[in-house]
C-alpha cells in the first residue's frame, strides 16, 4: 500500500490522516466542503507544530508529512487509493451513503474500512458489492496518541482483508485487537454504560460532576473522570452509541440517561461546543 483515503476531516479523520502521512503513506483527505477540508488540514498542522515545539520532530519532518496529505471534496480523487477509511458521523444512513460513494470510485480490490464505534460492520458491508473487503477499523481519540485500534470483522469480511488491516494498523504504530461484530464492540460496550450511569448519578443529585469524576479518578485510578471523558468524546457521540446499544440489544439497561438527551438537544456537546458537564474556553 502506498496511498490511503480518509473520508471526513473532523477530529477522527484528521487524526487518521496525520498518522497515515506520518507513517509514510500518501493520503487523500475528503470532506463535503472546502472549509471543512481546510479545518482538518489546519488541525493537522497545529498538531505537528506542537510536536516541533516539543522537539519531537524536525521542521523538515513536519513539512514532509504535510506534503503527503492532499485535501479535496472530490471523491474521484480516491481512485488510486488501495485502502480507504471512512470517519464520518456515527449514523448508519450517512455511513451507508459514504461507503457507496467510495465503492463507486475505487478499485474492486480496495479495502474499505469504517471507523464506526458501534454500528454493525456486517450491516455496513451489506450496502456495497464486494462486501468481503469491508471491515471495521475503530481508532481512538486522540488518534495520534492512543495506540488501540479495534479491528472488527463483519460476517462477510475475508481473511485477507483482516490480515491487511491488522498489518496496516501495525505499520501505523498501533496495536490492533480483533473484535467480533457486536453492538458497541468491546470498548464502547463497557465504557458508554459507565458514562451513562455517571450521568444518571448526576441527574439524581447523588453528587456534583466534580465529585463524580474525582471518585473515579482517585478511587478507580482512571486518568479522566467519566463526565470529563464524555465531554471530550462529544455528548452527541455518546448519545448515538447508547442509542445503538439500546436498539440492538433491546435491553433497558442501555437506555440513554434523559439528561444526556437533553444536553444534546440544547447543543451542550462538550469540548467542541464550549459547554458540556464542564465549561471550556
């Protein structure tokens, strides 16, 4: 593989593009609008500038990485890509449309990976021909820092697709863990109910947000409290994952906390909106 495509220039997509370009790949970064593409490129530039300031990389290395990333709004630019990762909003209908657009432009042998954090990879694979080349490749935020990648095999995913995806993750300096296709996979099946229960605890007045996070940091040795973590992930993302878990398992233990739904409706999404369970500049 020499050329990777990344669809979605947001937090996850720009992080994946940065890691791939740092690993020596040519990257095509696609989003719907020029402004969104530029925002993603600006994020990557800031991240690399921070590494230069900390003497982790040289100016020449930063420039070489940026040179390997091409931003575009044209899906036709994906034609030379041997591997494409979609990192768009966590909604089945949006991902379905993006996967179909990718498949229309790339070679039939090109592997198409979804950075989905909870949606069925088998269902996503079913929307295009050549479903054996579709796989889940769930990176974690911040992508340049965290090592884990959940490699999720759908029912249709071929052994060759899985092997190439595992190899790519390792080349990118990540630790791939193979997961069977199931709602929430492993990380979010465990993490999101904990965050959801923290929100229930807050709503019931058991403790303040600060106290809840302090208990989990000091008592369970978590590096971040669940409410601050929810703010970093994005409360809309948390709600989307809880809705998937609730719908797919059909078990009310995954029912999203009403306060979580209210905060999303109010636009209090966490760090990205400046206000979640805590305020941000």
